[in-house]
C-alpha cells in the first residue's frame, strides 16, 4: 500500500465498528427506529416471526454460556 488513505468502505467499516460501542444518543449516525419501520419492510406477521426466532436463538446462546 503506497498511500495510507483508507477507501470509503474501510472508513465506513471503522465507523460501524466504533458505533457498536457508542451510546446511540451520542452518535448521529445511528438511527433509532420502532417496529413500525420494520413492519413496512417485512410485513407485521413475518417481522414478528423473525423476532421470535431471534429471541429463541438468543435464549439458547445464553444458556450455553
């Protein structure tokens, strides 16, 4: 690598990784959205099913620890 500049995707990746550790109220890049936003994208029934599956997987992962 001749120049030390990061391309835009690297910068975005770095910002996203840093945002994992920031409070969303302190970082303007993180948008807080409610369930209604995802209802529009996935439909209410499918989104609720997805949430339930993720919750079950989370509970299984917590039991392993």
